[in-house]
């Protein structure tokens, strides 16, 4: 869910809750860095969240910095449990309706399956279990960069429409075994309309994955539908349903419910947090994260 691109667009709660930069332009994942309020699901593995104010409520151009962490835990259709931790740093620049950002994660993966780092640190499950036994891997992951543009405004078009693109570059060291070593791309469209303090939203997107050596990953659609609510001065709540197609024949599609919040703690400082519960084999049983965003 990007809208909480609340800041993530990845309108996704994608970007990186931890980084706070993944939501739609007006909203923007989850995320921490965006301007809307949505969540992000960068792979069939699970969402990541970043919460931002709804379109039209953020009026300042400039740079923002975010740092945070996310955690995923689940079997993903296997007999054993995998756990993934991502610590993310994000820098974001906004000028008018255009937003540009970059996210760099540090990853720690404990699993007997084949798990890679997806866009913005979201886990990419290629196979939930192998015969190699449980392994632990950690290190700096691949850099993700993105841009989003608020193409339509509710004042003139009836809705806020944000168009975004993100690219994961194979910058991680091969010795970490965290990366596919290939480039991944995501394109997305976020639509949001505000009714007073309540803003329902829909996000639709498509992932294109680079195939690791000796393996094949499936490209596919993802989406989110949900609502954000202003409950105080600068405080937003988010609830969404996220879906993503399976990334390989060894894992199912991902279905999850996501709840999040963004709370200002100082004039230029806000705290974001989210939790999700999966209810399909391709989603983690549980995921949670938090991030701190500072606007320069």
C-alpha cells in the first residue's frame, strides 16, 4: 500500500515504514517519507509501511530524512519459520507535485528457504524451504530509488492521482547473498479522495523482477484498498487490505490486513508505526515496523 505512502507510495505503506518514504506523491512504501497515507507491498512476501499526511495537507518543499526498522515472521507455506529484519535509511526530496527518494537497507535473514531483498528491503520469497538447512545472512542490501508525481488534484479532477516508479539496483555485495544480483522495477498508480477527515484510497501496481542465477521469479500485479483518518493535529490512522501475486511457483499469493499510524512529536519530527497480519501462505503471519522522519 503506498498511500500511507502515508508517505510510501509505494502509495504503499511500502516504503518503508522504516524509511518512511514509499508512498504516493501526495500521499507516499510502508514506508516515513511520503505525503499520503497508504501502505506498500513490494513483493508477495509482505507489506512495509510509511505514513504521510493526505494530499493537499503538506505544503513544504524540501528534503526529509527517515530511519526505521521492520520485522517479518512467517512460514510462507513451509514447515519452518523464517524471520527477516530490515533497518532502513531514506532520503527524500519534494518539489511541488514531484517527489524523488532513495532507500538503503541493512538486512538480517534467518531461514531455510530462498529469500532475497526486494524493493526497499521488503522480503522477496523465491522458495519457502530448501534442503540446505536454516541459514543466517546479513549485510547492506540493494539501493532502491523512486519518483512519484501527483498528476491529478482533487480540487480540479475530483480525486488525487499519483503515478510512481521504483527501481532496485544490484548494489549489494555478492558475499552477503541477500540480492538476486538483478534490477527490479515497480510502477504504480494511487487514487485517493478525501471526505473531511476520512480519505479512502486504492493503489494498483506491477512488479518486474530480475531473475537470479539458476532461478525464475514471476512478475505480477499488487494492490491495496483502504482508508486513512485524521484524528488530531497531524495524526493519521491507516487501515488497508493488501494483495500481491505469487513471485514463484513455490509460494502462494499474499493477502494481508495492515494497520498503521503517523504521529508528530515535534514541528519537523514524526513517528510512524504499523503492524500487519497475513491470511494466505504467501504472506508473513506477522509483520511490524516503526520509523522516525525529520524534515529539514
